[in-house]
């Protein structure tokens, strides 16, 4: 996703036909302003995985009927509706019934986690969040790609009223905007992030489903200038009531009360935290193959 596109690969060719399923598949998400089929970004990731893991093919599921709609929906379509659409598509594909692995890039990381928590069938086995904002963001300092003018407009909207009904409903980035200075407002009005992060009530189904994962891998870019704060990529965030000091996942109430099952997963060795030098989503093929591909085999 840039959600914008979901890639499901199941050792079958679904784009051009179908073969028998032998192993788990893999899902890939993309970043803000990208689309499912961009040959310079998600298209190249798709090709790289297919070349690295012989026999694996990738199906692209767009959120929309065209590449343009797919890109726009990454900005303006209700994330909860997007998650429901993807869950429906996955559930209807009999070739995925034995499970799949998932990889989300940037905001795709938290969107795919919502799929794991809300839609356990077909089963997601491994979730890899590459620069995902698991605790949301409190800033949009730099926006990549060709959509910088849209990002400037989004920044203004977020600063003026991220938790108003109209902004929450129609601006994707507002749905994971996490304001530590207005914690009550965030918990009450956040349509997406506050729900999947158990901020209002503990949904035991979410907690149970997430713990079904064999692995939850979080990748943090150590010189990230796009995601603010970068600690969110490891499920950390700013301490409530101020906007300077951060806390780790392990220091958070979410972890200490184990509201989402992350403490139990950590104790079971199911959480992996990977750090890599570089800015947001900047990595080499060698690093990708060495660090991430083994989780997809």
C-alpha cells in the first residue's frame, strides 16, 4: 500500500495466469505519493523479489481502477475503507488460504498491521514494516516524490485541524496524525490509528490476531528526515504532554499494559528491530536481499 498498491505473491502468476501454490506469498506496500505500478519504486521492488526468489510471482491489487486513482487514494481515501477492500480481495483468493508474508513501505507498514489485526483469514505469517509509522507522526517535514505540492497542502490541513471530522474522513495522513500535546483529542477523534493501537478500549480480537504472526519486523531509517519522530518506525513515540522527548516501545503504556500483545510477542522472540543507515526508504539491493529477503523465503 501507499498504501496505494498491495502486492500479493504466492508462487503463482496471477497477473498473467495462474500456477499451483507451493509456498507462502508476500505483500508489499508503497509510500506517500507512490502507486502500485511505478516501475521506479514498487515495480522495481516487485522485480527484485522475483529475481531473488526463483518461482515467486507477484499480483498487484490497486486501490482504485487506475494508477491515478491508486495514487490519489493514498492521500484521500478513508484508510478503514481501504483495509476492508484489501481484506475482501485477500479473502476471496483461494490461492492465499495457506497464508502469506507481508511487507509494507512507509505508511503501508501500519496499514498492513491493520490487515493482520482485523482480517486473520487468510493468515498473515510475517509482517515487515519498512519505515512504517506504527505510532503515527507529529510532523510532515519532507515529502518525497512528485507530490510535494500536495504535501504542502496536507501539512496546512493537519496543522489547522487534524481531528475535525472532515479532515479525518478525507485525508489519509490525518488518520495516523498523533498529537502528544492534545492526547485526549487524538484518542477521541482519530479514526484509524487510535483504534488499531488500542487507545480507547482493548479489542481482544486485535490483540489475539496480531499475536498469530510468526514475526513482526520493524525497520528504522537512522537518518530519516521524512518521518517525525523517526522512533515511530520502532513503535516508539513522543512522550505525552510535550513534543521533544521520545520513549521506546518498551517504555510505553501500550507495552507495559500489553494492550496489543506486543510485550508477549517480544518475550516470545516474535519482534525484530532492524536499523539501517540512510534517509527514508533509502536502501541498497544488497541490504534488502541480506536483511529482508530471508523473512520472505
